[in-house]
C-alpha cells in the first residue's frame, strides 16, 4: 500500500504543498453546482510531515531499503 501511495503523483504534490506555510488549495468540482472553494491549510502536523518524508524517501531511494518507522510511529500515536 505504501509503495502505491509513493507512486501517486497527486499525493506527492499535495504533500509538498501542504508542507509549505500559508498554502491555499483550490477545490473545484464540475459535477457539483457550487463555487470553487479556496481552503487555507494550517501548519502540517507530525503525521503529514512523516508521510511527506516517507514518500520523498521512497521517490529518492530507487533501489535502497526505506523503513517507514517514523510514519508508523505517528500513525500509532493517533
């Protein structure tokens, strides 16, 4: 599952944006009859940061072993 997540470009981009301070995300849905929503993201929490770190390591380490220790630690805290 984590390998699949690390290969999802949209997730990688969203995590990268969420890590930046003051990021605003625009959500649009042509299927819904409503105006686009602009959402200002809060500072990322420890779980988001751990997920970003893990996905980045998976992308950068093509043949090495990556252990999701910190990510699992943050999941267990939840």
